């Protein structure tokens, strides 16, 4: 199911297989929470070259409902996407605006739309994801809020581990099940959680609870602890990381899979990736710049239009500008992943990384 093809120190290229699908790691997944990326279609995502997206099973359970999607052939058929679909289980919603009560048994969510209460258990979280047809499923985890004290994190970590065991015991679907390492920003708890998840024989391991407000150095420190305390025969997925510089630095630490709203989110605020760093297209200096955002980019925006034209679209608040900018940032990340994979295959990841940072201003 996961085979390592080549390694450059800790960075590695692998092949992940499930349900007749294959994907090379390291890869990035655009966020597709409600089975639709924002402003672009799932066909655009496919055309850019992405072979994996992540949906949220709890959000889909609320609307349009797991039974409904199952009845219509599962997520792949319903949204017409035949590649990898990862699903998150709802842990992240615990720190969002879904008020909740947690106990060892499970978590009670309140639907922010209509106030309905829903009780999710580790077992039901696995069942939803299986019924939706997910290729890679996440265990239900108890995600502590950013800034939780150590006592609170210890408490929630106990529950995350208890739930992981129950998810593992209950999982008999066709998808791969990932356990999620938590432990906030406490090195000893991260280490304990990594060792615990490693002992449960999951198909993959996720690093959760980072990129939620902690300092960047903490994110790297915790990621390194997690990588160093699991066996290296499974894919390692760092949840919520999606800037070019963070992806490169954590591939270097040994991470295989990424997802994040970041590239699409900043595109909607006119911030675009280039090989020299990020630019803000609404800056006056682009009014007369008739070059594309990035010379060698094959996205629709760069192939057909200039920065001056995009600047114009932004100034007249044309919705098309947001679509074009989203396509560009997602293409940039996809191309970056492809270049990372090629450089690992050719044993020159270190050179590629150094060259990237020589040009890229953060
Ligand atoms: Zn482009």
C-alpha cells in the first residue's frame, strides 16, 4: 500500500496505493470541504494535475447527509472525481464555531445553521467516512484549542488515544485509516502521542493540531519530533500546511502529504506565488506590467493574461479575477510538488531546496 521509491536524507518519494488508485508522495491536496473547491470546479483541480483532495465527513454528514451521498454512489461519483479522496472526521470542527461537549464516549456538535444537536462517536466517524467512500480516513481526534495548558492537553490526548484505538478496532472498510498525533506544542506529549500512534498499526499517520496559531518554529519543532518517533514505513501527513516554504522545509523533515486552504485563501486576497516570493496584484506597480504572473506557469491566468489585466480585473472587482488567481496559486503548488518529486528521484532535493530559497523572498 505504501512503498518508498527513493530517499534524499529524510525527504523521500513514495507510492501510495488503495482501491486501484496510485499516487506518488510527497503530494499536496486542495481543500474540498463540501465537495467543491471555492471559485473553481473539481475538473479544474483535476486539470491542474491534482490526484487527491480532502473533504470533511462531518460537514457532509450535516449537509447533504451521508445517506444521501451513499445512495447516489458515494463522493467520487457524486462530484465526478475518480482520484484519491481523503476525509477529515470532525476534530477540526471542535475548535471552529461548532459549540460542543466532549466526553470519552464522543462529542456533541451543535449545527450552527439550525441549532440541531449531533452526537459523533469514534465508531460513527469511521462509519460516515466509509459510507461516503473515502480512500483515506482520519480517526476522530480531540483537538485542544490553541493556547490550552498542559493539563488540558494531557486530558485531551488521553481521549485522542482512546478514540484512535476504537477507530482502529472498528475499521473494516476499503479505505486506509490514519491515526492522528496530537499533543499541542509540548515536546514530551508529541513524542508520547507519536509513539502511541505508531504502535497501533495504522495505514498512515497524520500530524494534527499544528498551524492553528502557534509560532512557526514550534510547528517545525513538533513536526520533527513526530517524524522522529514513528517508524518510516507509513505515509506521514502534516495537516494544514500549504505555503511553499513550509512544504519544502517539512518535506526535508520527512513529511509525505499536505493539505491547506492557504494557497486558495490568499489568492482570494490578491496574493500570488511567484518563484521570487509572493506579490500583491492590487499594487499600483502592476498597472502597466504586461508580463504574466510567472513566466513559465501553465495556468489559465499566466497563459492568456498579463499582470496589468489582472490588476484591472481586481480594481473593477470582477469575480473572474478571483478564479484566475486561485487557479494560479494551485498550479504553483502543484508544480512545486512535481519539482520536489523529480529532485528526490534524481537525488538532488537539497540543491533544489537551496536554489528555491535563494530566489524566494519570504
Ligand atoms: Zn499561473
